[in-house]
């Protein structure tokens, strides 16, 4: 559903994800709307398609209370998107945030949309509902802290459909991607950011 595109295609070396016997855990934190399930099935299937079917995966239904007992179960975890907000009081959110804190430094962590907001909150950042309303459509992001292996880090454009944003980074965090949060259909407004720890 969310596909990256840009004037120059970003090339990321996949070597770090292709270590022998590496298992990638997918922490599924949401469900696709029924009308999209026929085409996309689940967030788990979308992640497998994006990263390649030639890897070992283990999925966890976080909303049903499933989380790894030990972060060492997988070498890396992808935390999916969700229609939930990280600051809501759902019974599965606190255990997810605790797992993220426990896994830090013991496994690689990647958050997509809600997942990156959950990482920010777990590590002491702040996530809020934007006063500008919903961010809709193609949004451009500038890569300001390219990860190892990224070639030609100019920027990217991806479809956005969000209202929440990371407004405060945890002390010591570094901004990796810088983007504009626009109130649809107004012109660009102040920037928000994605970060890495």
C-alpha cells in the first residue's frame, strides 16, 4: 500500500538483512480495512513482499497480546502500521512499548508509521496529534542521516495518510528523515521527522 518513489530510485544494500539464518520478526499492530484485504491481505504479507520471500519470518499479533518472549527470538523486528494511536489506552500498547525498550540493542528495530511512533514513545520521545489535521497524499522527505548502505541519499516521496507525529525526539536520537506535515490541501508547513536511535 505504501510504496516509495522518487526522481532517483534509492538503492539500499540488503546485505544486512541477508545474514545466514536471520529471522525477521513482524510485530503486526493493526489490520488493513476490509476493502483492502483482497488486494493486500495483511501487513505481514506486505512486509514479506517488500523484504522478499527468501527470508525467514515470524509474525506476532500484537493486538491479541502476542509478543516475543525474548528479543533474541529474531535478529530484527519490523513494527507495522496501525489505525491506533500510541498514546491511546489499549491494553496491548504498554506491553509493546516495554518489548521495544527491552529489544533495544539486542535486535534491530524498524518502525513503519505507527511503529516508528511507538519506538519514539518507548524511547522517551513525544507523539502528538497534529494541530494541522491530516497529512494526505504524496509527501516529500529529505534524508538527512542516511543509514549505512544507502546510496544517493537525496530524498524520497511516499504516500502519506496520517495525523499523528513525533514532535520531540529522545535525547541522543538523530534525525534520519525530515519531512513536511501539511494540512491538506494547504501548502507546506513546519517539518516533522523520522528518527533513528
